[in-house]
C-alpha cells in the first residue's frame, strides 16, 4: 500500500477517511483545477467526494516554500488557507435546504505527516446535464429551446455553446429571464471596446516617444495587448502566460481575479460567464486613465458608474469588505492608480 506522503507521486491513489469507513469509493468521475471528484456508495446511497490537495502538487509546494522563505511561514499560510476553506464549508451547511445549491453532507480535513493538507468534501451526487435535460420538461417559449421532444432539444442545441450557456442560466434561475446576464455581457463588450481605444492611444504615444511613426487603431488591439497593460505587474512564464495565481502572496485574498487574455477571449466567445470582477477591472482601468484634480472625485464617480453597471447586470453593488474591491478603490485614491495596481501585483510575486 502506498504511504500517504507519496500522494504527489500517484494522483490516482486515494483512500477515504476512517470516519467514512462505511462508504466505498468506486471511481473518479471528474477532475479540475481545485481537485478531483470521486463516486462513493453506501448501500443504495450514492455521493460525490471532492478531494482538494493543499498545496495541489509538488511544484506549488516548492513555489510556496520559496516565496515564504521558511517552512514555518509556509505551514502558517496553509493553515490559514484551510481555515478559510472551513468557514466556506460551514456557510454551505447552512444552505443545505436551498434546491439550487449543491448540498454538502460532510467534510473531513487531514493534515499530512510531511507537509500540507487534504480536504475531503462529501456532497450530493448531481445528475449529468444530458440526463437532466432528457428527464425534465423544457418550458415552451425559452428561445430556440421551444421544442416538444427533449432528445431533439439535446441533439439540436447542446453543440451550440452559446445556447447551452443560456440554458444553464435558465436552469440556475428556475426559468427566470436571462436579461441581466445578457446585460452583463453587453456591458463587458462595451467596456472592452473603450479599453481597446485607451490601449491603442497608450501604445501610439509610446511609439511617438520613440520617434516611431505608428498609430494603432482600436481594432488592432488584441486581448493579449489588453492583458499586457492591465496585468503588467504579473510575471509571465516562458510561454508568455501569466504566472499561476497560486504563486502570488495575494492568491488567498484575490483568488484568480485577473483579466488574462484567455479570460477575455472566453467571455467574448461566451464560453465563460461575465462576473463582477471582469466589469470592475475594466472600469477601473478606464478610470485610471482619466485626469481628476482630486482623487476623491474620481473615486466617487467610479463608484457611481460601477454600481449602476453592476445593478444593470443583476449583480450586487460594490462591497468594500471584499479584498479585491477594496484594493481597487484604494488604487484609485493613489496618485497613479494603474501603476499602484501593477506594483502591488508585482511585489506579491517577489
């Protein structure tokens, strides 16, 4: 039998906590950036168990030890991270009766003998999207999904990623209109176009300073150009991608609120749904390029415009308790908001 310390060398190996000895693990049914999901059974009961490794792999472990300078600091960082996970899980327990949220059944935290933790979360086993659609009535009047036969709907529309996203939103909202989500997408596209104009201006001015006669048009600005300007403080890999968010000391507070080119393209293609941080980051960039005599006036105008956009997108207004939103607001009060934003990101990776 493999020792638990060898987990990094064999990611397929898993055993359930002794407290769950009456549950039998059968197979891995999913995997993602936050961990793997396994099917478990107990008699006629079935559940899904998500296993989160903290840190996720040996590379992340090495990066953390390098950044924190010593093992004690690294262990404290991981302990704080696990405590945050625990608070989130406790909050999920209070939502068990909500039919639109996955029900958490139990959880277990294991501190590894060598370094790190393994978090087990047992939750209800969800029906696959295909089986769910095939087994329920598709409401007449839902856009192009107004068909009588469920299998026809499945075959006709699930290959259309945009329609699929609309249907997922429909299920999430129990049939409510997708008007707010569409408004969020329209706001994102509008802010992105304004951002292209600003980045084109900035790039043209840089070339003018170098005595190079070249002027960029907004339509020439790519998602990579936008990433390079907004995320200028984040180091890149040899392949040109942004360094992993987990390498930043701000990863716990900011999670992955970075407007990368992959994120931009995913939203534009409707492969990803617009979230509040996309809108906040773009609007922050645009305001960072404006000139105000008093930064307090800039902050006030930004908050007014941002709250309007968030409301029209069906999202809650700015919440200064949120670390990322507080960070953006503080940057706007600095002398050079975008440079402050970039400097803090850069220092978080040092």
